[in-house]
C-alpha cells in the first residue's frame, strides 16, 4: 500500500507533469490545486529534489519543476525515494534486502510467492513513468 506521503508525492508530480516546460511552479499553487498540506508538501518536494527528480528555482518566478523528461523517471523510482522498498518482505527486496529473522529462505514458500508478487509489481512500475501521470485530454492525445 502506498503511504499518504507517496500519494501526495504523486499528486504533486501529476501537477508538475501537467506544467512541464511551463517553468517553475510555486509550492502554494501545488498545495492548493492538489489539496496537500503545505508543510508536508515542502518536505516531499525537497526529498524529490535531493534525489534529482525535481529542480527548484529561488526568487521571483521560482518554484519546483521536473528536472528531466517525465518519460525518463519511473514510478518505481519515485516510490523507492518516498516510501523505500516496493517488495512486501525485506527478504525479497532488490534494493533494500534484509534477511528475515527466524526464516530459512530456501525452504520458505512465502518467500517464493512474494518474489513473484515483487516481479509482477515491478513489471508494471518499472515500465510506467511520470509521463503516464499526465492528466486530462492532453494525455489522451499523446
């Protein structure tokens, strides 16, 4: 399940994708349009900027904008930045692997099932990008 933080991140990114190539967008505009608490949004956008998904500009005409072509950033990458592992168990995570306590992976049926779940999930999330967040009629024309 996506955390509220990830849901807010994707709401904000949807707005920024819609405004891509129109210049920086104020945090207050994103917060108002997408109904996200400003303080929470500030932290999310800062986290995405530190991870090189977003860029910011200070001063008049400043705000946040998507750094690279939205088609180059996967949904999986954003989830990992904001929420961490995508896998449901740490022992099947590709990027955040941890051995489960009191478990023998070689003889664990749940491990095998959760690997399949991870692979199916990643099959979708690694092949969808921020561009897929584009809303409205413009997205249908692309």
